[in-house]
C-alpha cells in the first residue's frame, strides 16, 4: 500500500514569487492530473525540465534533505518516492547516499537503480549512469496488467510502460522517453492477460500510437473479475478476434455472451440439455430411452445451432436473448475515456447498458467523459458527420434511426446523400435530419424516369403516362425540373428536399446533361 515517502515544498525555479505548493510523493494515481495542474498553475511541472525548486523536504531518509535548494523534475521526485515505497531497502539506500554524499536528484535515482540490481547497494564506489535525465529506469512498483517497451530499430529500447497508468502520465512518459520514431514498435515484457488476448497482442504489429488503446485495455482488465476474464478469453476465440480494436470492442459487448464452465465437450453439453429438459421444455426424452441416447450428437447439433465454442474455461456462446442483436450488427461504437477509466460502448444500447458504462467510467453524466473514437459499421458515414460535437445520447438516437433505415432498401444511401447535400455543422443536426428523413426523396439518375415521376406528382397516373408515351419528351421534362425541384447531385446519387427545395446551383442543369 502506498503512503507518503517524501513530502516536498516546491516553488518555480525561475519565478519563486509565484508561490509554493506542498506535494506528497509518490503521487496517488487518482490525484496525478490534479497535482500536475496545480504545479502548472505556478508555471512549473514540465514533463522534461527541472523547473521545481525544493524549498523544504521531509522524509524517512535524512540524506534526501540535501535536495533542499536544488532544482528537480516532478517526475524524478515521483519516481524516487515510488521506488522508496516499494523496495524496502531503506538502510542500504541511506548508508550509500551518505557514503557518496549525494545531493543531486539524478544521482539518487541512479543509486536507487543500483540498489535494485544489487541487494547490498554497495558494489563499487562510483555510481553507474543508467538515468540519462529522460527515460527513467524501469522497475515494477505494483504488478501491472501489462508492461511494454518501445523499441526503435535505430535506438533500441527508448521507453518502458507499466500499464495501466493515468492518461496524462502516459503522455508525459512518452515525451520523456522521446519515443517518437515513426518505425518504433511495442514489445510486451510482462503481462497478466487472458491467454487469447496475449496471443493477439503478441502477433499484432503494435506501434506507439496503440499505447492509449493498450492503456485502456489494461484499465478494463485491471478491475475485471476472474470469471469475466475467462469469458473474455472464450469470446475472443468465438469471434476470431485478431486485433487490439477487436479486443476492446468485444470487452464492451461481453454482456451478449455467456459461459458454462462445467461443459467442455459435446457429450457434456448433450447430457446437460437432456437433464435440464424439465426446466427448458426442450430435449425431453422418456426415461427408458436415455441409456441409448447419443449425447455427443445432441450436443454437437445444439452447439452448432448456438454458434458456441469450447475453450479451456468451458462452453462460450451468445446469449439467446441477443440473437436479434447478432443478426443486426451494431452501427456505432464509441470509445469513452476519463483520466482514470476507459469503456467501449456499442450502440444502440439499452438504459441498463448506458448506466453500466457510466459506472465503469465513474461518472454521473457522459458529458464528464471524452469520446476518443467513433466507428461506424456503415463506413461512408464517418466522413459525413461532424464528430467533434458527438454525444452518447445523440449517437444512440442516430443508431436507432440507422437500424430503421437498414430495413428499407436504399434508405441508408439516401441518408448519406442528404448529409452530403445538407452538410450539418453539428452532430445533433444530423440526428434531426435522420429523424426527418421522409422530407427527402431520391431522384432517379435516368431523366426519362424522373420526367414520369414529375407527372405523377401533379396527378398523372400510369394509364395516362402510358398513353402519352411516344408523344412526349419525358427526358426533357426531367432535366427542366431539376433546378426548380432543387435537386442536388452527390456521391451517393441525386436527392431533393420536399418541404423547401435546396437553393439552385448555377451549373446543376449542365451537370445533369
């Protein structure tokens, strides 16, 4: 358990007149962003610079008093505080610090690193120079869900990360490590992951850009009960997941699946189905024929029908009540994050799932979380919607509208055409368009057919149109009606607004010729 190893009164090296602030080290995870913000308010707390002056320092290590009056970096003090809290080598560290008369924070960090490598902290007299002022030496303070290294072909290992950690700390650690090489890759060093997730992350070529996603994964897994981890392991196999995005998406929808830990073969499934027949009303057989039943065949047929798979943890399958959801893929997937939590929300979602997401994020309202990623099953939508103003509530409403559109041929393409024509400036405007989509009409590309459509609007029936066919130029009528009807050409076809025609474009007639 972490407690305060160091308490430091800090001021701005360049501007001590800005005031002082007292900071306990190590910094608690849930107080990290607040602490950095407090330091930033006084013009210090930079991720790289030694911009904090130690005015006073209290700790159980008298040698650290020699830091008073020196310039330090807040991450350096935090690292030292965490190391002192975890290693249990107080006497050795204190003795060597006095012997070497250390007074520089970087020397204390290098001593900490040597003590970690050498049980007695006293191999030789000179300190090694492991710490270079940027990438702090790696050590395990608390068992991480995932430890990864950033490896550059030119520089080798440029940074290490014990996940999960606060998002801001991850950003600052990346900055300190200088892990900005475009060809840098991630390498897992230690992990407490479900077996299938570990296999996926091992096989996938992960880059520095994937670190936020890995951090979100580590946060989710860190609070996940063992039985739910077993379920996840099986679902990853069931869904043939092959990427980090797949893993995050599946975690967000784990409630759609269930696991039967005592069923691991078709025969065991068959016996379970027959034994529970009085409850389910299915697979009911007279008692006298049971010795002759082919339980393995019963189990195999039902497993295939359910779409289940056997895993080392048991049978994993879709929940029966989720069958409709399986047939209709989720339309929008949101990734929501706070400073400490992350959750993947598959829409549309019922109120219960929305409340569950709020609890996972530890927020009362979704406005307290950031939407960091939006994915659509209908890919054309991504470039047509103003995602910078998206909210969970609007996205959920839009998803319901989209699934209604999926039931009618051409409705989704019409919606895309309308979005391109209307160019909504806010996500909520796009939702309004989706709800009012009956106010728009697709226009056929063939001007002959559009001319006939114009006649039908003014009352001509098919009998009249058939009668005048051959005596009237329907194509010319269609072309002449384009501007009057406010027809717009889009990547998804021609579209018009019924209530109030779109303003005419100067060259629309020519573009339709």
